[in-house]
């Protein structure tokens, strides 16, 4: 809750817009501005109130207020289940035409369910990287998706993950699997902190956005592609004025 450093347990906040209201009771004060709250709404569901009152989180280099069109643009073409606090931004680079082109090129693709959590955006605040804790993020891998990925692994084909959240989910699923060289199906929470030295068991390619310094996301990319290679790519991106954040450009590491 920012700003809101003085909001203590027992405090109540009220959000109103468009004839809808949302009440939040602060239950617990956590670290770095976070609170555990209970939400209630008047005359509608909490989800309906959030949709009516909330704003889309545009990157700081977009100098305008959000519009109704952003609610559509901020969803990936894969989105189907509510629950993520933000779009898995690497997926924003795909549209129906591009997916058709991939299909026509013979690229096999599968989808899994991801719910991006606050931990994705939590900066690394400790000097000892291993002391950082990444908050778990829920995901679900269906049987058909797992079978396709396991078949690709068995045949030595490359699995390219779209996004760091996907990477964490797949690598976590590999560690849940009872057999090596495969991933497990079902629901789970990815609690892996991936940094240089990590052993990748699934992915052989990564498409992702450009990430901020001192972030667990940049450490994940460095773990996969190598620190010097990533720094070189980022120097080129900065020189070329590439965009960072949600609506930014993409990078592909193979």
C-alpha cells in the first residue's frame, strides 16, 4: 500500500469510483509497505468493484492516463484465468497472426497457467544473493502440455520459455517430477530463486522483456545466458533506447 506507511492494523481505507465502492480493512502490517487486508464491496462483488475502480499500471515512460483500451492491451492473447497481479509481460509480444506464423513454421507450442505474484517485482535488497527470498507463485500444467514438453525433452528438442515466470514454473515442475528429464503435471507454487549457478533442466531458450538492475528477473536471465553476454545485450539495448517495463521490448536468448 503506497503511500500508506502509517496504515496500521485496524485502519480502514475506502476506494470509490463510478458509483462503486471498495472497503479495505488492514489486518496485518508486513515488510516494505505491504499489508494484509480484507476487501469488501457494496452492492457488487469485489472483482466487479476492482474492475470499476482500478487502473492499469502503465510504465512511467507512457505519459498519459490509462484508457479502457489498455485493459485489453494489457492482457496477453493467452489470458483466460483471473488471478495474476500483472500480465506475464513476455506474452504481450504475441498476437494471433504471430501465433499462426509459428504454427505454419512447424513450431509446437503449449500453454500453462501462470499467476504472477508480488515477488516478481520485489527488488533484491541483500548483499548476499542467496539470502534473498522469492515469493512463491502458483501455476498449473495440464497433462497435454506436460506430455508435449516431456516428449520434446526426450527427443532432444529445444524448449523455449516465454517469460521468466514460465521458466520458474517449468524448472520447478522438473524438480517435482518423480523421473529425471521430465516435468510433473498439476498445480503447485514455484518457489525457486534462479541465479547464476542454477542447473536448468527444461528450457533451452528464453524470450523475455528487459529487466531492471538488482532484480531477481535479471539474475534469472544471467543464470541462463551468462552474465557477460547479458550485460552486452543490455548495453546495446540502452544505447538503442530500447524500452523496459511492461510495454517494453523483448530479448531472445538461445
